[in-house]
């Protein structure tokens, strides 16, 4: 995999092969100019002014430190001030862009990808990732299809693509290591969570941060909630203790510890802490889908409104919504698509079925730390175990496959599947989703890996697996 992957999820690739310090510096400098130009244009006729600074933070990957030097240098070189947050959760950086009135942010993280990957995620002034149409405009610049019209007195053209400030106009770097506390305090202020009730319960919690950025913030929040915290893999070394994607097959260690320690619950996160997976008191991983479903059940008891999730998330959300008298709005995959729609309809809760909970009372971004507080708040309010709360969720079964495909062949593969299912009920909002009675299969190209993802859900495990197998067989014949 030698090519950079550019999508609404940012720019990512294998370190040293696709992503390196040189191109990272270029991406950062161009993003700084892009943001300053946009913010200046948008604020011309308003009294609102943004600080000429961009926040930079990273997860714990071993390549994160050196890439952060390149990113910071790129921003400073074009006259953008930098606020350096250090190792922080991605939702922490996103929130702080808004809280500190910055013009943007850059997260250096490849999220759930293996340790040899890294990435740059670009944050807008509203504390969310760039909207798809804005990201597309920025990618045009990255691909050198367009050029900046930079003020000649301030910036000069260099090597056809780079613009540097004069010696007396370069940016300044500032350190700010209070970002995690701002994030924690925002979570503790969620109005419908009874913090005192959680503290009274004195929950025993096992926490697996996979040696990612979660070790910086998650234990502190849980202790603020009065929990007895048993930490595993909390040191943010970037040497991941297991495959960093938080799914059941990778979480045997925390499952064993929860059982051995007779804990009330276990929480596992990915390296940048935007995905949350729950282990019940019996040491069983309940599945990443249930993180969002439980959060929806809890929040809808306090705030009514339509919920938003993506096309690959569970049908159980429709059942929960119907029970509450609201609707489910489905979007393309990607948290920015979900978050943007949540803002448009003033949704009280939403997210993605991969463990990505979006709580608007904190920010319109996936946030595993806020998710922990929501789940504990729900347990305390109902005075029930997590496994008993799960039993109240309608039960469907998932099957998931990853199919490696040459990037250049992905579109033709999806086209052949579209022809195969042309007589079925289909949705082509994002890839191809084929809808059956109480079942569906969704096929789409990943925005984070050179693969095609196949998700299926049905009332039985056998049927879900059959739907995935049907896609595999169709691809083999094509």
C-alpha cells in the first residue's frame, strides 16, 4: 500500500511509504493558509474574530512525535500560530478548537489502523472535522489542482506549491496541557447525568486504552465519577498491546480481567479514543453496536428528538426510536456526515455503530470518554447491571467482512454488484445497501483502508453470515 488515502476522514498512509515528514509539512502549511483564507473571508462582515492559531495534538503512535514536528513547522512557516496539546484524545482536540476560538486543528492519528499507519485529520473552527464539501475543496489544493491567492506582501511562492512567511511574520508555538481537563469538565456538566448517583454506586471499572491516548484522559474521568479503576494498557507508548481496532476478537485480555476482578463493567477504546466498546460484568464483549444503542436509550428518556446514525448501523436503533416516538435519520458513513445532520435537525443523540457515540451536550463528534459517562449514568439511573440493560435492546446479528481490493478497481467492483442486485430494494447513498425484510447487506469502499467493507445484519446469525457469503461469492465470480 504505497498510496496516500485521501477522504473525508483525512489523509492517511503507511509511515515512510505514503505519509512522511516532508509531505506532512506541506499538507499542514497548505491547511493553515486554507483555513486563514476561509475564516478571514467568512468574518469580513461580522464582529466575530478567530485567533490566528491552529491546535495540534496526536495519539501515542511512535511516529506521532516526529510528524508533529513537521506539522508544527509547516504551520509556523506560513505565519500561523500553533497551540500544542501533546498526546490527547481526538475528541479532546476537537472540543478545544472551539473552546479556544482557534481557526482549526490537526489531529495526528490513524485512529484504529495498525501501528505502522499514521494520518492527519483536519478540524474546522467549529470543532468538527471539515465538512465533506470543504474537505473536497482542500483535497483539490493538496492535489495541486488549485492555488492560493496569497497576499504578496505577506507570503511568497516557493517551489510552485509552498508559501512561506517573511522572517518577521512566522508563527509562534504555545503549549497548552489543560485540554483534557476542559474536556472532562464539559462531560461532567452534561445536565441529565446524575454525577452524584454514579459516585454513590462506586463502580469497579476495567479500562483498556491499548497504550493509546485514552490513558491520558479516561482514568481521570472515571475517578472523577467515583469509580474504582483497574487500568490495563494505559501507558501511551504507541506500542499497542493488541490489534488497535476495538472489536471482540481483539479484547480477550480485558474480558478476562473483568471476570477475574468481578468488575461491574469494562471499557475499551481505540488509540485516539473516539470509539467505545463495552464488556459486561460477566467478562463478555457485548459488541460495539451496543455502545450507541445504550446511549440512545438513555438520552431519549431525557431529551426527545430524531436520532442520527449511518447506513451501516443496527436496525435496533429504529426499534428504540419507534418506542420513543421519534425517527432515525441515516447518513453516509463518517462521523462528519452524522454530526452535520445532527446539527441540522437538532438531534439529541447520534453516532455510528462502530462504538462512535456523538453527544451534542459535549460536541458534535464521536467521543468515547463522553460515552463512558453516558453508560455509567444510565446504569446508575436504572440501578441495573450492564448485561440487564443490554437485554432490553432488540437483538439482531451482525456479520462483517473486509475484502482487499486494488484502489483503482473499487468503483468497478461496486458497479458489478449494483447490476447483480438491480431487482432488489437498494440504497446507493453510500456504496450499495441491499434491503430485505428485517435484514440488509451494505457494501462500500473504506475511507481509511484499501478494502471494501461488507456489513450484514439479520434476525439470525446464520442469515447475516449468508448475506456476507453471498457478496464474497459474487465478487469471486466477477
